[in-house]
């Protein structure tokens, strides 16, 4: 077993970043939800939770409807 083999195994067994981050989001199964399912959930989140969602969304799919609703809620 070489160092190259060990690195390949570590890479193969490591979860992808979006999947592991998704587990830490305040909305369960966030990455499998449609924007129309997420938007109503945003109202119940506190500002720090919304910030987590916004950062995740910007780093990933960057859905305009979700980002727009987050901006509206931040302006309240």
C-alpha cells in the first residue's frame, strides 16, 4: 500500500462537502428540497440560522427566490 493508495481511499471515503454541510443546516434535508418548500420554512428561523442558510445557498445552487426571501427577512 502506497501513500497514493491511502490518499485515494481517504478521498473516496470522505463525504462531499455539500452533503456534510447539509446535515448541519437548520432545515432538515435542505439540499433535497425545492425552493417552494424552503421559502415557507425561512420565516421560522432566527437571523443566525438564516445566515447559515444564505451562505450554504450562495456556495451551492444560488437560487434567486431563496436569496431574495432571505434579503426580505433581513430587511424587516
